């Protein structure tokens, strides 16, 4: 093995005298390194988006919901106590949802108000969405409301201002009836990101149930699950076992497109950049094929001295792998250094150029997230190394077929 490695290094140093072969060799190393670097960085960005989806949006919206078909959830306190014992569920809380039109100074804005049991709700999971001061103001009185920052910005609202919400009134004969008017006080802003900031709002459960005429105290139950990505199966299981007729919903119905988009982009990135690494490995094939042609005499001499076919094969495989391993090490090392600091680097570039990469009005975050996972690094390195090994196999096998007699006679 040591002899094969030594010969591979000597052959590689000898081929560097040929400028054309040296250029192809360098391009293969550069292509493999660049492919590994970009693949790890982009996978880290996808991991960052997935983390922000989990910690930002899924901290505000429930992972799953059960809401009553008729008036409301009967004896919801007992149901909450029972469901809290389920290991699949981290937290259960009652809610009442109101959809209406916010009216302020002659301007109307569609709004979705969610009534929460303030005594049971914890601010800890909303640290990034609601400030401590706004939360303390919100829990003081039952007419307080937290509005999405998009609503506040569009209507020019300030903390302490009174707003009116028009709630549609349902009738049994489907006739039109004047909407119910509800007055609330702005306690602060809710910052989730993206389109949700333009319609989402929180209010007190008691106030919401009173205004909508729900006598049981809550329209439904909101769930925070131990595994939010299993929300569909978990909520179906919980809903079918519920003692009351309820509608079943989970976050994948409303925000699932974000998660699907992240997974799709991740798959596309992985496939496309793996092909880039594969194309770079073809340069290793070209380099070794020309190296084998150039070293026919050396191969013949080694065979006449008793070198085995496996020694010849390993020699040229090592010669090609040196380029691949060098590219993998450089590309992976650069990615491991840059990926964890990518958010800071992009923020600095945005400040320097004045160009905003992600707008908070469109996307659910206004910065480029990044989270390096060592499993991605390991998989990338393994895939690149396997492709390099496969690329060296054919030229090394051709080197074994060189006939000493013909090569020396030339």
C-alpha cells in the first residue's frame, strides 16, 4: 500500500510538467471542491429555513386543531387534562377564532382573531414574536389585543388606541343581518413574518367566546405536538378518539406549502450539485487516461520487475484520488467555516451594498438563515469520495492491461 501511494505521488508530480494535463487535473480539483462547498452551504441554508419555520411560525400557529361542529367544546377543561397525558402532545390550550373586518378611521382590514386562555398561555414560546412589554400590557384586561405588525403599519395604529371589529352574524334562514360590533384596545404588535403579519391577531378567550356566543367557553383546542412533522397522523388519531363531533386540522393545511417548498428545493439542490461533483470527477477520468498513455513505459518496467496488477491499479487510483481528496478537503473545510457564519456575512453585505436579500413583507423572515448539520457534511464527503473512486477505476483498470512487450518495443 505504501509503495502504491509513493508511486502515485511520483507519477502525479511527473504529470505536472505537462501543462495541459496539469490544467485538467486542477480543474477537477476545483470542480469537486466547489461542488462540496456549495452543496454544504445550500443544505445549511435549507436547514436554517426549516429551523425558522419550526421556531417562528409554528411557535405562533398551532401544530393541530380540533374545533366543534356545533356550539363549542363541551367540558374542555376535562379534555385538556386528559389529552395532556398523551406523550405525543406537549401542550393543549382552548381557543376561539373570529374572522371579521377591522375598522379604524374609515379604513377596513380583514383580520383573524384568535382568543387564547391568557392564564394558561406562556410568553416563553413567543419571545421572538411578542415583546415582554406588549405581553404584560396584553394580559392586563380582557379587551386587549395583539395585532400583526403588518396591520399596525397599514392602519397607522399605536399602542393604546381603540379599534372596532365587525363580526358577521349567522342566521338560521341564511338571511343578511347587521354585523356585530366589537371594540378592542391595541396592546402591542405581533411579529411573525411574511403574509401572516397582515391578518393575524390575538385576544382573550373569554372576550372572544362572549362576542361569538359560545356558551361552552371555547370553540376548539389548539395542540403543540412533540413531533410537528407528524401532525397529520397524530391529529387524525386524536380527532377520531375525541368524544365529540369535531373538525380536524393541522398546520400542513395552512402553512404546509412552506415546508414542501423547502424539501423540494433541498432535493433539487442535492441532485444538481451531486451532478456537478460527478462532472468534475470526469476530469479525473480524462487526467488518468492521459497519464496512463504517458506512463506506458513506466508501467511496463514495473511489470517486468514483478509488480502485480493490484499494485498498478492502486497506484493510478491513488494518483487520481489525490486530486479528489484535495478538492473535498478544501471545499468542505471552507463550507464548515463559512456556513455557520453565513447569516452575519450576508447581513454585512446587505449593509454595505444597501440591497435587501429577503424582504420581511414577502417572506416569513428578513434574513438568510443557516444551520450547519454534520450529517450533511458527512453525506457530502462520502458521496464525493465514492464518485472519485468510481472515476479512477476505469483508467486504473486500463493501466493493468498494458502489455510490457509492446510498451517497451515502442
